[in-house]
C-alpha cells in the first residue's frame, strides 16, 4: 500500500507522528467509554431546505463521478449567499465524506439524515436539519478506519465497516443492526494489520469493499476486493496478491505482502458493463511471468468479483515499489462514452508518482490482450502525487467531457478532445494552485475543500465563486485530510480534522 498522505495538507509528517499516536490513544479511551456527542451550534431560524434526493455513496454514484446532476437549488447566481447554518462536534474525526438519505419516514415525520463513519469505527446518524445525533453504532475493534458508508437505493439498509473487521448493515431509521444470512460479513481476518479504509460502493445488487494496511505498512496484509450479494449474502474475494486464492487470507496464507487497495474511491463500478475497477499500491508484480501477484496495477474484474478480465501495470513497476510511489493512490476515473472516438470508453488514473495516465477500457495493454505492461494512450506529469478521487462531468450546455484532478500541488481541469483521426486526449484548460481533496459538482459548479476553506468554482474557467472563509459565510472549516463535501438540496456538508461537520446553505 505504502505510506498514506499526511493528515493535513499543511503539517509536516513529523508533527503528525505524534498526533497519530495521540489519536490512537484517544480511540482506545473512546472504546472504553460511552459514546458522546456535543450538541450542534446552529444559527437561529436557519435550516437547510429539504434535500429532495439522496446522496447514497462517496462520489454520488457507483462510478465515483462526483456529480449530483439532480440538484438545482444552488447556482452560480446564488452560491455567493451560502452561509453556515450549523456545525456539530463529533466524537471522533470522520475522515471521508458523509452520505444523505432524504425524507425518511420517522414516526415524528419525514427527516433528512446524514450518515458518516468516524476514525474510531462509529457509524453516526445525524439530523441534516440541525446536526443533532439520532443514533450511533460502534462495533468494537482495534485501530482506525477512513471509510465512508453506503446505502442501497431502496434505503433498506445503511452499510458500514466496523473495526472488528466486518461489514455491518443497519436500519437507517432505528439504527438496529440486521444480522443473519452471513451478516455481519467478514472483510478481513487480520484487523490488527489490515483494514478497510476506502469508501464502500454498491451497485449490481452487490456491495463492494476493499482492503489495505494501516499507516506504517506493517504486514501482514494484502489488498483485496470483497463482493457481497445483497440478496443471498454470498461473498466472493479477489486477492491482488496470491490471486489464485479466492478466499479471505489469514497470516501466512500468502507470502507476498502489501499491494493495498486504499484509494478514496476503492472499487469503482463501470456504468456501461457493470465491471469492477480497482488499482493497487506497492507490492510484488509477477503476473507477466505466470505468477499471481498484481502490485502497482489497475484491475478490471467481473461484476461479481470472481474473474480478472484485464489489467494494466506500468513498465517501471519495480521502481514504483522501491520508491514507495503507489500507482493506486487514486482510483480509476471513468469517462462517459465519447462519440466519434476510436477509443470511446476511457479511464484516467493518477498515482503517487504524480503521473496521470489515459487508458482504453476495452484494451488496457494497448496490445490486444490482457496482462501486458504499458498501454497508456497519454501520460501527463502533474508534478505531485494524487491521493484524491477525480470528478468527471459532462457539461450539459455543450456536451464537453471534463476531468478535475486535485493533487498535492494544485487542482487541474482537463477536457477530453477528439481529433479528426478519432484520437482522444486530455487537454488542460485551467489550474488552481490550491491544495484540495476530492471535488464534487452540483448546480453546474465545482466544490472542493482544502485546509481552512471550502470553495465553489466555475468549472469551465476555474474562477472562484464563493469561499467559506469569506466574512458572509459566518465561519469556516478546519484542516482537511481526506474529508470531502457533498451537495444536496442546496446545502453543502463537510467534515474536517477538528472532528466537526459543518452545513452551509442559503438563508430562508
């Protein structure tokens, strides 16, 4: 997997070693104490409007596009009026993004509810109206997670990873856990050294979970994709190391180590084929020599997770492993079908090595067969590693396809452009020097958070339209690690490293 990104964009790693130790101690203390929750601070009389739609998972959809196409409450004309409606302090940091279910039928009436997973493994249900705690669950277990929950479209269950190494499912209204028929589903047999840290995903009647190691890369762990059939509870496992073993691995089951699947996006689901896309971090690669190890590789799996359909591995895979430059620090970004292109289905993938690669989803190798090295149609040097999930947006005004990538250096906007010969390439349109986490799009605007401020941009020009650090916003956010916003019903919700979650919306 390799060492993960520093805990804020501004602090040096040495300071965070001490902070991580303190956080681990706080987690142990919290595990021995009853849950606590500080009442939220709200602006009197100000509440977000009813959501009107759900935000079911990280990145909004199973393809992790980051685009909420249904939200029209915010626009470039009114976004400048966003102000802080409430802020709630959490029992621990929620180091990812929340999800939201709208108009759930509580006995007291319909309520919009936020769900988020904290580092100490709690699943919190908060009233989206004012941030008040509705319920919480915390399966006991060691260490931390950076996961984000997921809900099924019918809103029967909210699924969350617990520090006990299992995936749990809960009633979204009562918080009661539904067990039996395989649930809670085991995800790892080595939760002292292996964790689920990426966001969960759900599509094709299945939930998808990935694993990696903890900060420090202490073995044993291997990156794997666990696919769980929601109807039957049947589980399938694909191990990126020892891929010939289709079960959860225990200590000494596999001699190869690392190759964690730890990016924010985790498993990405292709909206065209239903296939699973995932990429791995540092670890041995020998599949080109008849082996079963896929370190520093992009993997295409069948929808049920049982079959490897194709793979891509850079020719310098050994250098990536030697220098701790994980290919899989960011999950694949899937572009929509491109008309008049010789390669109509593309993916863009950025790594810790600072390179953005454009690949043909039909032929990752570029040589007409699976498992070959190289195959990139285009390689762009971003200058810094990428630890976030890009956003993919089709501008409804002209049909142009955009890719927004945030790295440790900046945020860049690319357009997919096809020439007369049918060759499609990414062309940079604008760049912002800020340091942001995974961006999202709603109301025709790009939202991105960096330490100390959440911002809204014009996606076509990069012009800043609003910032939470402006006086009219009535207060900003804290430092940021992997936290990213969601935008639903004209409200923007964002957690931060201060263990708070903040709601911005329009007055009235």
